[in-house]
C-alpha cells in the first residue's frame, strides 16, 4: 500500500479555501523583534533589483536608439509612448518583489541570532522554513522573471 504524498505546492496553498486564515495564522507566529529587519531588507532588495533591471532596460534602449543617451527624464516624462514606458517600468517591480524577498531572506539568514529565531518560529509550519520559503520564492521567480524581462525588453525596444 502506497502512502499518498502530501501536496505542499505553492499553487495548491494559494488556491485552497481558507488561504487568508492560514496566512494570518502563519503571521501570528512571528513575535521576535528580529522580524523587524525583514521589511527594510525586502524594500532594499526590491529597490536594488528593480533599479538594476530598469538600468538594463535603459541600456538596451540606448543601444538601439543612441540619440536617447543622456535623455532619460525627457523621454520618460513625455506622453508619446506611455505603453512602452509602462512595459519598461512595471516589470521591474514585478521582478523586484520575489527577487528582493529572496535577497532579504539570504541576508537575514547570514545573521546567526536571527536565523535561530526564524528557524524556531518556523518549526511545524508549512512553507515557513528558510528552505521552503526560498524554494517557493524561487518557483515564483522562475515564472515571473522571464516574462518581466521579455516585456521590459519589448518596452525598451519600442520606446522611440
């Protein structure tokens, strides 16, 4: 007789009834002051990743349209190419969120006292351990990042 493998997929977690109640229960376990370092780390990660990605898109744009070099604010302020502008900027945020969270987790994991507290708070909670959360964020990133990169490059190539 085979044992059924427990399905711990992120998709299943998000689509099963009662997700918000379970998310609230997971959030209640975080009582340590060490959890306060995660918010600025995540914001820093999102800023770094999004800024780097936008810089890459702008470099693609100036490679195709050399006359745009040094004219970022003039071009982005104009209303002529709003779709291209959105395609160049919005994907940066969508990519920055999961990658910024991955970066924040890695930085927090490098702080031994924080790592011990986070490990203790995650015991017995599905999708809460460092390994599980990094795996889940990695899966989300594998879906979001390629799409965002493609849309951003399209925006950079069409911003005339």
